[in-house]
C-alpha cells in the first residue's frame, strides 16, 4: 500500500467519516480553500485507480466509498513511521511523544492501562 498525498489523505478522511459520498459532498467537507469540482473529482478517481475507493453509479453520477479502512491505512502508515523514524522500537516512539508532546500523568497512566490490558 502506497502512502497517500496530503490532498488524497484529506479526501480519504472525508470518505472515512461519511462512509459514502458524491464528489460535491466531499468538497463540502474539505477545509477552505476548497478545491474546484474537477480537481476533487480527479483526486477521487486517482484514489479509485490506486485501490483505495470504489463507486456505485447512478446514471452519470458516482457515489464513492472507501474500500481501504482507516484502521488498515493507519496500521500501514504507522508501521512505516515506526520503521523509518524509530528503528521499529515502540519504546523509542512512546518516549519521543512523551517528551515532545508533554504527556500528562493521566495520559501516561492510560497508556500503561492499555498495555496491561493487552498483555492480559
């Protein structure tokens, strides 16, 4: 699975949120400045060619829907981040975010609870 461009990722975020949408619906959900209809349509068609979305035709109109789940894309993308920036070390990644994002005591305890729950 290839990494999405920023614009493709914006469109996928909308499709993951809406579950299915026409191009005009996607445009309405995108932040300003919104792309022109033809630009958004091109991005959606590229996503379809790359296997991220599919469509159902209603005459000349197409309603698009994701065929790659947000969870699957996140898992793949985060695996790349872990490998490329943290030498496949979850410990290094968590330490980085703990230092850079000023992890609160409450957030740290929640992470510990999640780890303990997973290990049960």
